[in-house]
C-alpha cells in the first residue's frame, strides 16, 4: 500500500465510504502504530505531549495548517502540555475513511524536537 503520508485527501463520493475492516486494521498497524482506533466512535486518536504551552501551540498551529490544506479537520483537545487529535469523517456519518488516516499520517510527520530557534521560550 502506498504511504499514507505521501497521499493527499480527496473529496468525492468515494472519500465518504468507510474503510473495509481489513484495510483499516492493516494501515493502522503498519503505518499508524501510535494511533488508537475507537470502533464505537468510528475515530482514530493520538495524544501528543509537550513540555509547555509554546510547544503545544506550535504543534496545534501546524495541525490546523494541515487541516486547512487537506480540507479535512480533526477535533482537538488542547491543554497546557498536550493535544489530543481525533479524526472521523462526519460526511460518512462519523465513520473512519481514508482521509482520516491520510491526515493522521501527515500529523505524524510533525516532529517536536524542542528546538524552535534562539528566541523561543523554553
Ligand atoms: C466539503 C468538505 O470537504 C467537507 O465538509 C469536509 C470538511 N472537513 C471535514 N472534516 C472531517 N473530519 N470530516 C468531514 O466529513 C469533513 N468534511
């Protein structure tokens, strides 16, 4: 299967079709091992932890940028030191679709290495 992180979201009738169980499970296992699937909610989620609010918000802004680029938007829970990212496809009645996993993979490419430049507050 093609790498999720090198794919872009598509918005058509096909993109509103829930993933087959087998496809979903193998993509999660092979490409998104840090993400948790909730079958009841039809969503995947991952909690990202940061050392302070500056780091958290830098991440949140990058997530928002990806969401607008992909026209597919996660629910976010933000606090001082963490951001919980949840994806489901509302247009599919809150089911897990390929766009959800593509966005999750894009977010996994954001690295927080704690180095934001000399003027960044630690
Ligand atoms: C037209 C546009 O693609 C849709 O309204 C998008 C916008 N962002 C979305 N985000 C999410 N998470 N699910 C959707 O079904 C969805 N639909």
